[in-house]
């Protein structure tokens, strides 16, 4: 049986960040991915935003790792020439009644160490973004956008330089600890395989809980319930009226931040995501949602031409909170927490997971 030092399951941004951090010459590191392409799920189906760390509860992993992660990410992008742009985000209070929410976000951000937000009056907003309607806003200068695919490729290239290997179309079906390491069994390109490894990083995203249920001796109380939350995006054909990202105030009684406006590096404007919980993975965009999107967008962009809204893509967030539940934090489950040596389970790594990926990998490396 082949024996390696470290097995990383999942070749999304998180798994590849872990590989880049943990791989080192002289120690064998293998990354396995069940799909034919890396980053096929959550890592490539999102807003591609580098978040500043505004929304998360102070002291939470999301708050700490987002703030640390964004600085690591900008530095990584500069070093490895990953396309990105620090273009800034406007958080908009559409009416005077929403100014209290804006103040609450500013206070939350400061408590989390994000102290660079700039208050913007309605008059200043109309100069910065003439198409946006708002009573007041906050400018987040450190919010940016990134080419997530180029980022993942750079992580893989660095990991491979340090001796890691990636094998696609490879699924892990069972993990069993024999007292001297982990026996891993599964299939690769349709053929069964088994190997032995000392460390396992479960970075399987939407499939992390499924893998955990097939991990021998991992008690059920250590496997949180997965809530799959779909987010649809609509593209806006033609020239973008915005030069910043534009976020309305978070919607009440939802698990999202509202239908916001983001730009990609090519200047394409898109709106999303919405939030709808699913029982199965479904990446189809429901075109009938156009009217609901248009209604939400017109609150801050009254000149919206709904005929220019076209279905874009959908992503699914691996949430640990269900409909109506309070938002849950990242779960970085280390060996000391479940009692199984060498096993790290990563659950609920949704937004800001892409921004935080390098910081998460650093945290894991220090705690292993």
C-alpha cells in the first residue's frame, strides 16, 4: 500500500491553500478532487470579491480570518501576479430609515479591527456613483475583486513546486485509523485505490459532511448538519453604470447580504446572490427570478433596465445555519476536538472563505 505524509481532500481554494502551506520538500502531499476540474463548486461559483471583514461578529473566526486573509491574499496576488483589483465597495443606506443599519455596520467593523471605512453623504454618493440612489453610504476602500481561477492555479503551482501532487476524478469513500495512520479507500478514474497517510485535511466543501459520515470512529456529534444555500446571479448586459461594488443593507430575515452589484475584472456587471435553501445540488438559474431581482435592485439603482438582466450562474454555499437560524461561524475541527489524530475537518466554509483561505491554511498549519 502506498504511504504518504499528507492527504488533502478537495481542490477548491481552501484545499489548494492548505496544500500550498503544508507541502514541503521531502514530505509527500497528495491533493485529490472528485471532479474533472479544480474548484468546480463553491470556489468558482461566487462573487469573486475580496472582502474587507465588515459583517462578521467581532471575535469570530470569520471576522479574524477575513481580516488576516485579505492582507495575505492581496500580498499573494501581487507576488504571484494573480489578476485582482482593489476597487472599493459602497454600502448604501437607501433611505434615512436605514442609516441606523449603516451605523451598526460601521460599529461592527471597527470592533473587528476594520477601521478604514469612510462615511459618505448622499451628495458625495451621487458624485461617486451617479446611478445609485442613497441617503448615505460607507466606502470600504480595501474591498476588491479577484480572478478566483487564476488564484487557484497559482496555489496549485506553488504546492507542486514544493512537491505536492494533484489527482483529479478521485473520490474518497472511507477513512479508517489503524493506530498508525489513516487507511484511505476510494476510486480514481473508476478504479479502486487505497493508501495510507499520517494527516488528512477534509476540505471537501459541500461534500465535507458526507465524507465525515464515512470516517470510522468520528462521533456523530462532531458532524454538523449541512444546509445547502443556493445563490443566483444575473448578468447586466452592456456597459456597467458603476465603478465600485454596490451593496444595499443586509435584508431582514434572510441569510444573505442582499442582492448586490459586483464587477468582474473584465468590467461585466452582475447582481446577486439571492438565498434559497436546497435539498440537492442544483446550479440551474431560474429565469423567473428576474422580476424579484429587478425589484430588489431598483431600490438603489432606479434606472435599472430589467431587459438587460440575463441569467448568469448559480453557486451553493455550505452553510451550517438553516432558514431563519442565526449565522454560524467557520468550523475548523482539529484532532484535539474529536480525538482522532491527524484529521482536520473543515465545515461551513462559505463566504468569506475565498478571502480567508490563506489565513485558514496558516491557522491549520500552526495547530497541527
